[in-house]
């Protein structure tokens, strides 16, 4: 018997719908294994903010810290000023829990359709830094809404912060077949941050003699993701570049409906958090139109993180098989629950 | 008889090869029109830096200011520390000459091949801000190359700087068929700069009652460029986002070999500069392998900027026809000079 404490933050928009299916598949995967998840639901997001003005209180944070892992649906709502929930809740969780590795795999499952006519065998992972860069919230504005307004955003990068995520990326690469890391930055323009990243990779690489590495400017990376995505193995990059590249990566490999992610604190000084890359999609919320596959794949990443690689593989295979069958058999639209039920049935075998 | 003073900065890598073909096509286009270009070649780039340690001196800058327009090939060389030429020469020109509009059209010419299986009718233009944002060079590093290193990059955005480029973008849109502007930023994370951009668009939009607009986060924009690129008309965005998106845009619409750009100072307080979006490609420099089409299209943009829309159209048509013929007839590789000769012949008609 192993029991985990799971914090559930369903959040906004389609969050609750996809999280329900994620939990359904988690139950299916652990059935009869002796592994159980004790869940606590956290009422966070737009509804809570409207009711109380709160995004994430110290008490919420303390309660969440008492858990082993977090499953998050989506954060963001058009009725709340842009940035309030993103910065005050989602990014606050990532930063306060020191989730410095934002792990985002991209795989084109056999049978899945890419918008590229010749995508090749896409199978790479982006290791996005999660606690620094332009995301630190270190900026401000002067003379707001006058002709003399000036607004700044400061990207803060430390050797400590860069080194730990670079080492993680090389470690991930060392366990993969191709063992290759691509550093993506823009060191010809952002010379201070860019050269810090470059020097750090140069310093860490010798610790992994079996791993090769190269460098690509972020603008060139967006080209290669379209012209030769199969050539990537592991990409390591800064918080903002990672945000941008992983959406493009999702688009070329089966779509954002299949993009999963883990916000990982490898040192386990706080719980790690698993979430689909897609947003809250308020336009289709509550309509059972959302694809829960990305959330189910995030559950697989969570199981893998907890050391249950076999269960993770079973869940991932269910999603891959379902996606392939959908395309091969030309299925029409299904409800969120229907997809979740189908995935849970496949997981049970 | 109209005579223009043209500053030529061939620069590094493939720059000199593609610029030679650009000038050849310019000569072909103006032949017998009474329009002449008096060119001054500027020895700027890696060779000059190695010889003198100079990137762009005050005297160079003053001399360049005495010209009507600039044609630039490419800047950047692996033998020079990254950033030295980019910041000290290319960006210095854009900033010092107040080229605040970086205009980058994307068109999938009929017959050209996109890596997308269903690209649709791609025809949009990115209006990238050219003198602010994370490109200002406002950052630094402390305790460099120690475990305590910290590096910052400051994005500086002003109402003045944003408003003028936003107004330009709406003006461009007002002259196009679909009359639609998409603001791209990341205002849910970069709240200070993002909200400045959003408020500025809200303030400027009423000046153009015929133009509609919407907003897209930069990460979502990378998806839409792959899944629905034909839906874009005019994109207005910040310096760094524009850098990233225009490379992706080039990749999906015929490739970087066809991507032209203008660094425009609409107020004409300094010369505007036209350059291909591709870089110096040192790996193929001097081998006559580079495609000069993007430079020739940049020449077309220059002619258009100077008020010679008909000549510009002629040059653009030559490139479009050549690209279509190349695909239709399955031509093998041609040398840089061969492509330039073919284009010049088409321009002469
Ligand atoms: C919602 C937003 C704050 C978030 C981010 O920018 O990190 C999202 O785009 C993501 O990629 O998880
Ligand atoms: C070479 C580099 C400084 C430049 C930029 O980042 O603007 C290039 O990528 C471009 O897009 O013109």
C-alpha cells in the first residue's frame, strides 16, 4: 500500500471538465495496484477571486505544501483582469514551490495528424526554466496612461537558477537514445542573459561525457520546429522562450489537445505540479467539448515522477492508441466524458 | 531624372553575394526610367572589426545619414564574439537611425511550397517595433562566471514608442483588403509592457474606424501561424516577439530564402534600411549557394518606400514567377549569380 496526497486545482474554464477525466483515468490506472491517491480539492481561480478577492493566500499555499503532487486544470478567465490569476495564482505556485523545471514532451503519436506535410518522427522534450527570466514579475510602469508612460520588464537570470535546470536537461538527455541537448536563447542580442546560459552549458556539459550539445537562436528554433522537428532531442531554454516554443511544438505534433507538462521541483522541497499546456478556453467551457487527453497525459507524467513508470506507460499508451484509432476510423466529435471513459477503459485493458 | 543616394552595407558571410544580385536587379528595374542610384559601399562587419576593432564609428554613422536609403546584406560572423556586431552595428543602425518600424511581409507565392500540408492563401505583414523592448541593451551582469552570477535584461517600452508603431500598423491595415490588425504580446505575464501595448491599441484604433483588431498571446500566435496562417492580415508586436514570429512566418511561407524586410523610419529623420531576414549563413559563405531572392524582394520594398510602386511590383513579380517556375519545372540548385541573372532578365521583361 502506497498512498499519495494529491492537491487538485481544477481552476477555470474547461479546467474542471478535463481534471475530472484525469482523475478518472488515474483511478483506472491504480485500480488493484495498492497505490492510492488521497485528493484535496482547492477552490482557486476566477470564482474564488470574484467572491473574495483572493488568488492564493498563505494558508492555501501552506495547505498545498502538505501534498506530494498537484494536478492543475487551467487558470485564466476573461472576467478577471489579465495577469491577476496568471501571476497571482499559476505563476505564484510555480515560483513559491520552486518548480524550476517545466518539462514539456512533444511526440507525434503514430497515426496522429500534424499540420506539417512531412513531420518525420517527432519525439523531443523541452526543458523550460520555470522560476526566472522575464517571468519574475520584476518590472513596473511610470506615468501610466499618459503620453509619457514608460513600462519595463526585467528578466532576471542567475547562475544558480540556470545551472540547476541545465544539469536537469543534460540528465534527461543522458537517459534518452540520442543524448543530445540544444540550448535555445538569443545571445547575440540579450548578451548578458544569453552568455550566462551559454557559459553555464559549457561548464555543465563535461559532467555528461555521453551527451552532445549545440546552440540555436530562438528565432532559428521556430524555423527548425517547422522544417526539421524530428531533429530535436532535448531543448533547454529560458522561461519565456520555453513558453513560446512549446506552444509551437504542440501545434506541429498533434495539437495542443495532446500537450502535457510537469512543473517539477526535482529537489522535492515542494510538491511538483502537472498540468495540460492548453489554457482555460473560456469559449468552450462547460460544453463538454474539451479534449481531456492532455490532462490524462499529465497524469501519466505525474505517475512517472512518483516512480511508477509502468503505470505511466499504460496511461500514455491508452492516449496514443485512442488518438490513432480516432484518426484511422475517422471518429466524429466526442464529449469530454466520452473521451475520458474511452481512455479509462483502455487503461483497464 | 531622380537620383537617390544609396548606402550599401554588404556585411558578413553571404551578405556580399546576395547584395551584388540585389544591386543587379535594382539596375535592371530602373534601366531607362531616369531613376538612378548613386551607391556608397561601407566596409562594415567582421573584416573591419578584426582589422580595426571598430563596429560603427560616429564618422560611419554620419556618412550613412547622408544617404536616402540603405541596402544591407547580413551581419554576424563566428570569428567575432556573439553580440559585438549584432549590437554594435546592426542594432546600432536601427536604433540610431530611429527605424522604429520593422516591416516584414509574408506571402506564399502561387506555386511555392510550404512545409504545411494545407497552408491556404498566406498574405500578411508583421509590423515589428524596432527601437524598444528587450532589444534596448539595458541590462548587465554581476559576479560574472562565479556561482553567484546574476544577469539582467530590461525591456523598455514607452507610450511614444509603442503609439507610433501601432499607428503605422493601423495605417498599413487601412490600405489592405481585410483591414485587420492583430496585437501580439503576453500581457497575462508581462503585465506592465503588455498592458501599455493593449491600452495604446485601444487608444489608437478609433482613429481608424474601418480597421478591426484583436489580441493574441505570443505563444498562441505561434500555434495559429502553423494551423491558420491565412487568417492573419497585419500583426503588430514588440521587437523580440516580432523577431521570433517573423522567422516562423518565413518558414511556413516559402522559407527564409524569400523573406524580405524594411527597417523604416517613417518620419524620415534618418534613412530607412532594407535587408533580407536571413542571417549571414557563414557555413555557405563565398560558395555561391545563397538564394538572393530575399535581397531582391528587399530591393522591391525599397523601391516601394521611395514611391516607385510600379517598379517594386515588377521586381516582386519577377521573384514570384521565378519561384513558381522553379517548383513547377523542378529546377536543381542554381548559383547565387544564376538566380540574380534570371531575376534581372525577368525584370527587364
Ligand atoms: C497562462 C500562462 C501564465 C502560462 C505561461 O505563460 O507559462 C501558459 O501559457 C503556459 O505555458 O503554461
Ligand atoms: C541578427 C539579429 C540581431 C537580428 C535581430 O534579432 O533582429 C535578426 O535576427 C533579424 O531578425 O533581423
